[in-house]
C-alpha cells in the first residue's frame, strides 16, 4: 500500500467533508502540521469540530481556520494568544469544550486504545464536570470522560519510512502520537522520508499501522512564539 502523496492537497483529497471531527497535533506552534492546515482551509469544508491543545495564533496554524469561520467548535485545553478565538467565543459564534490538558491527552489516548471512557479526579466540582456522569471510588468522586475518535487526524512528524513508521523530534512530539493513534484516518506531514528499514525499530515512536497517508514538507516554517515585555518606566 502506497502511503506517500505528492502534496498536502492530494493527501486530503476525497476524505474531508463538512461537519467532521478532526484532531490536530501540536502544542502552541510547536509540531503543528502547517501545510495540512493550509490545505484544509483551501478545501472550504465547514462546521468542523477540532480537537487540539490550542487554536494557534491569529493568522497562523488553526488561527487560519478561525479566520475563515470553518471551525464550529473547539475541544481544547488552552485558548490564549488568539484574539479572533476570543472574539468569536464571546460573541457566541464559536463553541468551546474546555478540557484539562492531561484529560485531553488521555481522551485521545483512550480513543486510540479502544477504551470508550474513563474516570478522573481532574475537574470534579468545576465547570469541567457539568453535565457529566460522576462516580465514587474509595470515598472519592470521579468524573467520567468520553474518549475521542476523530474522523481524521492531522499530524506532524520529523521522519518517516515508506511504511509510515514515524519519529518525532524532541518537544514537537507533544500531542502528535496520541492524535495519530486516535484518528480513523491519519494524515502526516513529515520532514524526511527514508526507505523501509532505515529507521532502527527501537527508534520508532509510532508504528506505521496508524498512518494512512503522508507527504513530504522538507522546509516547514516552524514559527516560534516569543514573549514580549513592556519597557519598564523610569523611576
């Protein structure tokens, strides 16, 4: 089975449609599938529910899909640094399912492992637990969280072989493996593609069985978020 496609556009052809649940890897701007997000925007699909730790920044990453109003709902753990996200949410134009970061990671991991739901102490007694089933174990209350099984997962990796075995680079690994495992169809943007057998099996972070399509992006932009400080007024 050939998993290699010539471009991000080709890799998404025939699999995206309105109203889908998508997972997108990355943390901030680190390890995001830049070209796949651009290609998704260009398809014009709408009413998407997107699972991602955050929603990029204004004008980059998932922020591009917010600008075009293609995202109907975000399932996220961090929503700062994006003024358009804030504007749409406060105006009632964007739904948000706010999820603690560890819970979000576990919901994806559970989806990939075939576990439909799990119980956690995180969020008990807060708005996170509203409307959810709770249960007591050993005298403590736990909230039930449902697993996430996206229709499509968009993932960024550093290296792949032709069978789709993946290696992630340092902190760019973040949510990418969990998102890849959870997706019914997983599409990967990768910086290097090598022949089968060129990657030491012990170095593989994610087996190719989870990868359905991939394409080469050897020169990603890799923007870096920088902290800016206000100049201190003279005494």
